[in-house]
C-alpha cells in the first residue's frame, strides 16, 4: 500500500471517529433528576429546578428555568445556608433570589420571574457560588 492510500485511509478513519463523537457525544441521560424535577445545566429551560447545598457547595452549580418557574434550595448539610443574589454583600443583582436562612434538613421554594443570568452565593461563605438562568 503506498503512502497516499495510507493517508487517505487515516483521514477517513479520523472523520468517522469525529462524526461518531458529534452524533453520540451530545446525548444525555435523565440521571440528574431530583423529586421528578430535572436539574438542567444544558441551557434548556425547565419549569422548576432543585439546587442542593451539601455544606461546601451547591449542586448543580447552574440551572436554567423558564420565567415564572420555581427554584427550590435544599439544605442537605448540618449547617445553615443563606442563598443570596450577587454581589456580595449587597445582594442587589436580583433580590428575588435572596432566600434568607435555610436550616439543616429544610428547603425553600420560590418563583422567579425576572429574566436573565443571575449569580448567587452562600452569604455565610461567599466563595460557594452558582448561577440561575431565567429564560
């Protein structure tokens, strides 16, 4: 087999691998569900999202919901958490996502109407952050 044929076969093989990755790489599973609500981090807005705090971070760190949808923060830690809108410490970027204190084992749900991308953080530990996209 001459060199030109080998190069062409290699290019065809690479093309096939790339095409396969593009076709099947974008598929996702529904394993990211919580109480029947899909926690969406792909940019496709849902009507509700659940964000869980584990004592050191929020999960998922980014959700997308439709305007008028609900966001539920669940405190799955042994310490209180205060989800608050950016900027710390004023929390003025989107005050409707200022949840106040959520005790261990409790949750709070609210409706979010203002469209946009809104950062939030734990007011008690401002390095713990996330994003709520409202479409």
